[in-house]
C-alpha cells in the first residue's frame, strides 16, 4: 500500500482499538460475564471491524485499481464514489 | 449500463425471481403461515438479493470505473478481481 | 402466527413496499438506468427487508418461543429484549 | 453464563483465535503488506467473529430465555431451533 504515513497510523490505531475490543470479549468470557455483555461487546467489535474494512476498501478503490502515474485521470471519480458509498452501506 | 443484451437478460431474470420470492412472503403473511416459513422465505430472498447486488457491483467495477475506450488497459485487473472477491464475501 | 390483525396489516404493508422497491429495480434494469441507481435501489430494498426480518424475528421471540397460556411468565423478558436488540443490530 | 467448563473453553479458544487474526491484520498493516492481504485477513476475521456470535446467541436462546428449573419444558424447542437457524444464516 502506498499510503502516506498518516493513513498508516490511522489504520493502525483502528486495528489496535479492535484488538482491545477482542481482548475485552476474552476477559468477559473468562469472567463468565453473561451472554448479554458478550453479545454487545461482539456487536461493537464487529462494527469497528466493518469500519476498518470500509477504510481499506476505499483506499484500494482510490489508489490501486488504476495506477495514477501510468494512467492519470483514468479512474472515473464519480463511479468510484458511488462504489465506495454502496460498499460502506453494506459494511455497516 | 453498457451491458450486452445477454447480461441485461440475466440480471432481469434474477430480479424477477426475487420479485416472485417477495410475493411468496406476501402470500405467507396473508395466509398467516407462521413466523418460521416467513423467516426462511426472507432469508432466501435476502441471499438472492445479495447475489444480484454482487453481479451489479462486479459490472460496475469492470465496466464503469475506467472508460476502456479512453483509457485502454488502465484498470488493474488483479486489483479489480481482489475487490470483487472481497465484495462477494461480504454480500453472502 | 397468532398476531393481531393490526400486526398482520403492518407486516403486509412492509412487504408490499418491498415488492414496490423490487419492481423499481426491475424497471431500472429494463430502462438500462445505470449501475449507480440500481445499486442504490438495491441497498434500500435490502434495508427494508432487514427491517421486515427484524419485525418477524421479534414476533417469533416474543410470541412463539414460549406458549404464554401453558407457561405464563416463563419467558425472561430482559433476556428476550437483549436478544432482539442484538438481532436488530446485525440485521441493519 | 451457566455454561459448562467445556463450553467456556470452546468459546475462549474461538476468541483467542480471533485475537490472533486481528494481530495478523495489525502486522500486515505495519509491514505495509498491501490492501489485498489485509482485506482477505479482515474477511476471515469477520467470519470467525460471526461464528463466535452465533455460538453465543445460541447459548443465550437455549439457556437464558427460559429458566429451565423454574419453568421446565416451557421453551418450545422447535421454535428455538428455527430462530437459531435463521440467526446463523444472517451471521454468515
């Protein structure tokens, strides 16, 4: 990925938060915390993972489908926006 | 959509099958058929809709993100395949 | 389903709206309307179907898991609420 | 959760495997491994999380909606099976 350092830090921050959420699920199961808190923790972890996936898919669409140096202007931005918006809807 | 006539017929056949499934849900509700058959009908309708969405997204990725006449060869096919495969996984 | 007449009418209204949405997808495909409107129509149809499924699952949990005449008070309402809330989150 | 020790160990094994998958995503992002491996790692992590959620929901339905000591036989097993099967379909 030819992401800038800033993008990389943003994605890493997201995945580390997700790791923390998975560890909370693990602690809840170890403590026999009950199904309800575990289900709610899993639901938020899943939402956070969907958010990360949406970021990665968006990066992929915007930076890898077309090599902008070899083919400047070839990516149809309107079509790319529509795709990213639909993928985000499905990943919610 | 610059789909061929054959693609169009294939998509239309899919959406008509989905309409038939939705009508079956309607009849089941009218007949007070019980939650279980309704839930199963809804689950298959949803799977059929996910299949149609995957087809449309794939068409969109392969034919609209880059205008192949203006920018021949600009779409990275490997990257497009990876995207379509991930979207299909999420749409299942 | 031992739903009241009112519940039945509400569910039927939902499924008829969904049928209308599927018919709009069909018309858009017939008119070769483009992938973008089709993807957006499919995304809203899917959301409407998820809403209907959530209603049916909720009815099922509240009225069919336990026969309230044979076993009054047996369904743990707090646990049922937690389940319905998690299912709604996943069906969004 | 009044799970047996064996159930608890099974759920803990699942969540630890998921933690390992999230750590693999983190390492891939740190190594700038590319969007494609990251998307595939995220897709398998999501599938594993859906499997864990399905297990927890199933436990919840079978052991918490009705207190089997206070209300023996009150849970309609056929209705519970139908619910669990639909939830599993949606969690795939």
